[in-house]
C-alpha cells in the first residue's frame, strides 16, 4: 500500500511537471537586427567579475562590429554597382 502511494505521488508530480512545461512563455529573440545592435555588447562588461577589463573588451568588440558593418556596406555597394548581366 505504501509503495503504491509513493508510485502514484511520483507519477502525479511527473505529470504536473510535463503539463506545466508546456505553459512557459517563449521569450527568445529571433530578430537578427536586434542582436546586432551595439548595445548588445553591454553584457561583455560582466567579464569584470572574472578579472578582465569589461569596458575595454566591449569597446574592442564594438569597433570590430562597426568595421564589419562598414565592410559589408562597401561590398553591397560594389555588388550593386557591378555590370548588369
């Protein structure tokens, strides 16, 4: 009797966990432009907690991202001004 009660209790808890997992709200960001904004590197400042210079790292990553965006724009201009086929 005691074993049957324990099995029923475990099964009920497991069922409740399965049912409640389907009720979670999806908050993932799927917009790529929202992830590529310069503000998204703000979390890099948290590396201060492990001994790195977070502000310096963030500025470095921002410069790299800006240079990449500039390069992409130049490539788009070059492709757009190329010979028409």
